[in-house]
């Protein structure tokens, strides 16, 4: 128990300490000429050939997220508001009852599902979803106990501070830190012409009194940890962990190196891979490689001191969704790499990292469908969900030569 506490404390101090770099001359920022080297097009990416793809389940309706139960069964969310269970690679016909009512329009609906780190003892499951209607909606986090067949004792433990209109940019992924606190990614609220308080809603990503365009850090009951980076700031929401994000739909933890990675959607191009540190500003929409969908500039700035540059910029867009850091033994040559799903690129992008977390190369694993989620299974294989009306659960395995 003492060792676990020390490891958790060390992890948090490492991440929180990174925020001190924000005011340092060595903070991660570049001028336009150097940051242009980050941009990756499809022409720069090799096609992977060391895997084989197996379809395990069909008939899922726009699946969004997946996780494994201790007995090997899988939970899968469908954006329309259903929670499904797969046992022995067979989809059970009836959804799990007890799911909250969701606003299932556009990008909204039932999104992430995650188990509490102590699930075998407390049976707690966490869901993110959009709630409300087209004129007033927001992202919520709820938790419930799961008895193996139904959700019980559902309670909302967090909701975004401001309601918005429309059906865009909810986020939202969950990742757990070693101290059993959770990080939740929240979208910026939507594209122009959507406004909030008389200005474009996307500018809320730079407003520290708003949850929009942020990653928040919560205790497992939804309360605010007292060592959050802005907890003592008078003009900031204490739950905020990082800010300046557009719409994160991939987030994963490299626990061995104390690194938190995220992928987020740009607008027209400018999708990003980021190494996320506590208290830092990731620039949106003040600095960006994205352009308006109409083709005009969002900002003429690509980088600014005090704002953290992405590790990779994808132009044209891949529409990244789902992100996994690989630690398994099934693909030894992939250990320590990231795997990012692409909705537009219709692939899984393997991102080769060196020991310091620098991106060395990328490889495309063609899927041929919109990829919504990528996860590593307890056995060390990679699983993929495709975002289709007849969505599939796929498994990636080493190719038999």
C-alpha cells in the first residue's frame, strides 16, 4: 500500500511539475518554420503489413468505446444510448438496462465506458454522455454499479459548467491515473457560427472559468482533487487539468514514463497528437494549424511562447478517435508505440516513439472503415471498433508468415 502511494505521488508530482515549464524560456514552443516540420500527410506514412485483421462481432450501431471485465467479457457503448456486452466473442442480443437517457444527435450520445481501477471490489462503471436537447446540452459523467447484468445506483458525478446548443464537440474520453483520480476530456462546444455569451463558443477553450475545451481531473466520486493545478486560482475552475483543446477523442497513459498522450480533432486539417502536462495551454483557437471549413484562416499563429506545440500535426485530417499505448508482448516490435484510430483516414495509425517520447515514424494499418476506438486487450492484442450503422469489433494479430 505504501509503495502504491509513493508511485502515485511520484507520478502526480512529475506531471504537476511539468506545468512549471510554462513560464520558462525552454517551454515547448516553436516558430512557424520549425513547427511546419511536424506536419504529416498521407504520403509520408508507410502501409503496415505485419498484422492480420479478424472480424469478431458485427451488428453494432455506431459503437463508441469498449473495455474488458475481469472475466474476459467486453462492454461496448453504442452512441445511440445502448450498453452492450460481448461474451466469448458473441454479442448478447439484449442491451444492459440502467443506462441514462442521452442526447443522441449528431456527435452526441453515449460515449466512453470505463471501469474503476478497483472494479473487482466496488463494481463501479463510469459512462460519459451528452445530456439535454438541441438548444441546451452538455457532457456528463455518471457512475453506477454493475452486477453482471444491469446497472444500478446510477448517479451523475460531473457535468460541464455551461450548456451549449447544437450537436458538436462533446469529447469525451476517460483515463485513470495511478492515484485513482480520473481525467475526462471535454470538447470546445462546436464550430462557427455557434456562440456562447456573445462570442464564438470555441473561444471558451481559453477561458479558465469554463469546462469547454479542457481536460478535467476528478476524484472517483466527482469531487475536485486538492492538488489540481488551478485549485488555488481565483479565476479558474478548480477541476481543470489542461486547456486550449478543441475536441479530444483519444487519450491514453504511458504509466511507465509518466506521460499522458492525447489526439484531438482540428477543423480543416490540423489534427494533433499532444503530450499533455498539468496546467498547460495547448493553444486552441489562438494558435492552430487548422483552417476554417470554408478555407479561411482561424489564426495566423502556429505557435506562441507559453503554449505547447503538438508532437504531430495531421494535414489533411485523419479525424483521430481512440488512442492506445501498447505495452503487450504479442507485438514485441510495437512495445512503447501509440495506436491512433482515424475516422476519415479509415485506418489505425501506429506512431513509433523513442525512449524520450519523440515521434520517430508512422505506419498506417488499413481498416477500410471509420475507426472510433482502439484498445489493447488484457492478452496484449489490439481491438478496433468501427463507427458504422453496422459497426464491427475487429482484432489485430501478428500475421502468420
